[in-house]
C-alpha cells in the first residue's frame, strides 16, 4: 500500500464520523508503524438485532482489518446481564441468562456482514468476569472514586431527580475496563456515550502494568425520527432488515439526517458525500439523495443486485402507486379488531405502535382510499397499507 494511500486512509479513519481520539498523534504514529495493533470492540447483546447505528464502528473495524490490524470482538454476555447505563436515563433491567443467550446467536453473524470474522478474535466476557473474586473486585474498584462516577451527566441528572442509581451500575465501567486488560487492547472503538467506560479501560490497564489503550470515539447515529437510535423506540434500521424494508426505511428518513447517514452508515467516499451536501444546500430534491443513500446502505448489507431491485420495488410501489403482488394474506372471523389481526401477523409489534400509526394518518384501506382513524376499528375484507411499505390482505372467513 503506497504511503499516500495509507495516510489518506488513516486521515479518514481518524476523522470520519469521529468525535474524539485519545491520543490522536500517538495513535496515528502507531497505526503507521507497521506494528499489528489489537483493536477492541464490544457489544452487549441486549436485543436480538444489531442496528446500523453500529455501522460506523464496524466500518472502522473493517478498514483497520484491511490495514492489517487484529480486531478483537467482545460479546458482552456477562455485562449484558448487568446493564450499561451510559446512554440511559433510567436504571436498566438486568437480563436473564436465557435472554442474553438468544440475543447472542444472531450478534456475531450480523457483525460478520461488515467484518471478516475468520480474521478476528471473538471473546465472550463471562470467560473472565464470571471468574473474578471479591478480592479482585476490591482491587479494581479501588482505582476509581464514587465522585468520578456520579459526575457523569446522566447519573448526575438521575441523582438530582431523586431517581435510584443501583450499585451494580457503578460497577459496569469497571467490567468494561477489565475487558481491555484481558484482551490486551491497544485501541478501543465506541460511541461518545462510552467515553467513561473506555477511559476506565486505560485506568485499569495502567494498574495491571499494561500500556493504556488509545480510544476512537464515534458520534452516535440518530434514529429515523432524529432521536437516538434505539431498538426500544423502534426508530432503527436493522442490519438484517430485508432489502425492501431497509430501502423503504431510508426513504422515510428525516431530510436533515441524510448527510449524517452518508458519513456514518455508508462507505461512500467523502468527496462524493460533500458533493451531495452541496447539491442539497443548493435546493436539490432530498428524495434523490435518499435514493442514493438507500442504494449505498442496502448494497453494504445485501449486495448491489438486491439493492437495485429494492429500488425498483420502491419506485413502483410508492411513486407509481402499484400495490405489490406478494402481499401477505390472512383470514379472520367477522368482528375481529384490526389490532389483533396485525399483532398476530407480526406487522405491528405492539398496540402503542398501532396507535401511533393510526394517529399519524399512516393506515389506509387501499382500494377505498379510506384512512383508518379509530385504533379500535374492526377488520373487513380488503388490502390495508401501514406506513409506506407494509401491506396486508384481509379476508373475512
């Protein structure tokens, strides 16, 4: 690889979608030195789906693999049961072992869409966290003060409100930090919400006589509605969404997030992204930029062929008003509430989601062009459209 290429790749690696690097000059030197670095990235399997908010980190890992470094992927099967509060305004529920195990199965496979798993090291942190003694814990926690922990924004806010902060939450950063000791991490990658936890890794590594890891901290990707992307809010694009769904979700993205998604969730070259940004500023229709974005994102996870047909499906269905032919069909008895039918088919996940769709005017009977305005409406024969991309043909049996 030519030195121009390395320096260009390195500059992009350390700046694209990056909020902060600790310590940038040292890290740039290390990355250019030819030494193989151990790059740590950890994910707690708290829900079954990885969403594209993780794409920025996974794309960085992919670049680092191409540059010859070792990705150390940690599945936090132990920490997931404890719960990280970094991005939470309330205490996280402790998950059971079974919940974690069922989420786990899909995690590594999903990450494998962007990184080469055969070339990576994969660890589960119960391997070492489950073995620690009380003595070890005392030694580790002695490296931190309670004041450090409660000075964090979200914890300070909760304490001020009088909300409960459990003692186990205080231990979470210690656990994540100890992961770095165990895998001898040279670099850790994570979101800005992980700052405290990643710094804890540096503290503990020094305590155990290791060189402290450098840190690449990434800006968080917003959800489709502009809030934080979170499975619990349903504003996510998931890595394993079907091509048509993924395409449709990208098309529903708020216009002001287009550039942010290009930077953080695709590998479209930055000069191309700047050009798109310039055109949008000059008044180009955001829909064109979204098509480009949707193509790039679906290609990343499903390949160019499927991205192309998802684009064609979208145009046919939504801009030309064609009802797709492969709509799921369901037979129900007369007098069945629509919500029961939709929950049964899995088209909506909850009554809350259904009410939100109805209140937002996003549900209609296709042929009659009639909007559903009452969330208690009963099912009748016809084709129902929910939002832009969900359809259901209902027959009364």
